[in-house]
C-alpha cells in the first residue's frame, strides 16, 4: 500500500484546500496523449486570451497561500502558474513524456497544480507537512538540497522531499521516466470553487488515462475531514 495525507495544521491554516489524488498503473512511454494534450492546451490558451494567469482565481489563491507561508509569490510560483506563463509566452508546452505532457496540459486548462510521482521511488507514502530541514531533495539536474525548516514538502518515510515549497517544485528523485509504470498524481487547489473544480479535473484525467493506458485508475478526494487515502501498489 501507498498513502498520502496532509498534516492537520495545513488544513487549519488553509481551510479552503481540496486535494484530488489518482493512482494509475500501466503507464508506458509510448502512450499517445497527443490529442488530449492539444485539447487541454487549447482550453488554456483560450482562457489566457481573456487575461493573464496572475488574475485567475485559482492562481490568486495559491499566491495568497505562498504569502502566508512567508514566500514571495512572484519569486516562487505554483506549478500551474509557471506552466501558464510559459504557455502564454511560447504558445505551446514542451513535450517530455506522454503522462507528464497530459498532466501539464490539464494543469494549464484548470489552472491547478498537478504533480505526478513514480510510486516505486516513494518510501511507504507521502506526508504533506512542514519540513524539519534534514530531508533530502534531489533537483531535476541531479543536485542535492535540504528544504528550509517550516516550508511545506511532500515527505516520505526515507526522508526524501518529493516537492519543495508545496506546489512550487517537484523532485527529480520520483520524476516520471520512461521506466515508470505506476504513478500517484496529486492535484491541489484552494480557490472558492475548488470543491467543484478538483473533482472535474480528476474526472478528466482518469478518463484520458483509461483511454490511453487502459485500466481503471483509483481516485480519492482529500479534505479536512478525510485527510488520508491509501492505494494498493
């Protein structure tokens, strides 16, 4: 089994938080997500045509959360804001891996951060909590860092930090690769309609995963009253 749970003090500090989780298997590097990527990217571009991403309520909610955490929101941006900025400037998103491409496109369409992790690289489960400072974070370029005590991380039982500054940056340790077959995908939001939008995102994602990779992904919706989910590995 693998689990994910958010610490009680995070729910207290961010009562609007809604987290959707998907556990999927059968991931391959040759899955064709191209049509879905184009669909969701087009939705994001259409929305960007009406105004910049910084004004989106989904992004504003994360900016407020980063400010409450003592971070400058224009220095450290949530993953969906960073993707939307890149999409607005370049007109397209980089293609990396069919699953990553799908998650990135859905993230921009909903303006909600989406993280995909290789479950074989996660020890026992993920605790979304404040860092102690002795956890190990591996950058995508291979460097090793330690999170600042108090920042929000995705921590596992082996002391790996799989994300820094909550939704700002993922770790290279559990990044999806061509060898990845099983993943845990997490989408988190705090805006006013998050309780409706996160389930819609999860529904759209699971539908496309089933179409491309087969099987029926498992899902869960985490809230303050149901903060933990477990999935078979």
